[in-house]
C-alpha cells in the first residue's frame, strides 16, 4: 500500500497544491494569481538549475536548451506577477503591462520548444545559449518598459487587443508544430520523458486558448488559463527534473544505445565497403 502511495506521491502532492492554489481565489484573485505564477516560476528556476548542473553529463541538447531557457522565462513571469493589476509595484502602468510581459514570456517559451528541436541529438554550449537568451530578454524588456514600442495587449475598458489574441493563436500553432515534430522524434527520448513533454505541450495549448477569451484580468477564463498553466509546468517538472534527478541513467543509457547503434551501422558499412573492394580486386 505504501509502495503504491509512494509511486503516486508526486501526483498527490500536486493535486493538493492545485486545490490550495485554486481555493485561494475565493479569498482574493490577486492572491491566487500570485500563487499560480510563483508555482511556475519556482519550477522554471529549478528546471534551469538541473539543466545547467548536468550540462556536461547529458548530451541531449533539446532538454539542455529548454532547461536553460526557463531561467529567462521565469524571470519575465516574475515581472509579470509583480506587474499584475492590484500589486501596485510598477507605477504609471495599467493592466496592459502584465499582459505584454505574459505574451513576451509565452513567445519565448514556445519558440524555445521549437528551436530546441534542431538540437535533439546535439550538444549545446550552455554559456552561449544563456548569452543569446539574455540579449533577447533585455531587448524585450527595453521595448516594454523603456521605449514602450511593444504592441499593446490589453486596453482598459475594452479588453484584449487583436495583437494579443492573434499572438495566442500563433503561440498555439507553434506549440502544435512542436508537438508533431516531437512525436516524429520520440525515439530520441526516454518514453517517460516524451510522455510528459507531450502532456506539457497539450496543456500549454489549452492554457493559451483560454487566454484568448477573457475580458477582465480577474475573469473566469483567466482563472482557467492559469490552472492549465500550473498543470503544464507540473508536466515540465516530471519531464525534465524527475528524469534528470531520479532517473538520469535512463537518459544516459538512451544516449549510449544510440551511439552503439551508430557504431554498428558504421561497422556494417565498413564491412560492406571492404567486401566490395575485395570483390573488385
């Protein structure tokens, strides 16, 4: 009984956490939003720490690049949380600011999933990746806070702008493309990692679709979108953190098997070539 409970302890703890976060909305939606965002920020930061610490041990470039990207996604999400309507931290800004930061973070996240596809079987230079992400993040923040030329995403009294709504659909499209290509390349991942990455992408798409519908930043669709976001980050946790911490040898074994298969294929080709040369002689 206890062994079965231990097997599902992650799910039990997550379910309890999700209920607590959800119930906090009954007291204050601002409190709910803060808890929901902090959950994803903590997981994003932890994913980065794991990916960075294991950068020399795991040659799976997809997970490494994705892990590093979550540091910057978490930083923008933190700014989004602090800028949310009612926090009163950033003076002179309205509900447009947190919505701009949200779109900025979601574009960065979805494009990271997409770009990482090109590094599925390649090793990445962690410091180069961090430098690129730092430059992109700084440019984004300057565009929003200083130059203020980032497109408006929310207008008080009217709701979401066309740019924001279309951006959510574009982000969904990007995530859908990633999901399709990920399925085609599932052999490069341990089965459990692939399963959770797939679930993370699906719930992220559902979250983004929810964020195309709300009128008020305290509305029900906004609430539903954040619930899906929490769930998606739980799956990211299961895919990257649990794979790297609890079962890193599965990933390493997968890489060794791939190298063994490549070596066997090269050996077969070499024997075929030698045989052809001998026949010619």
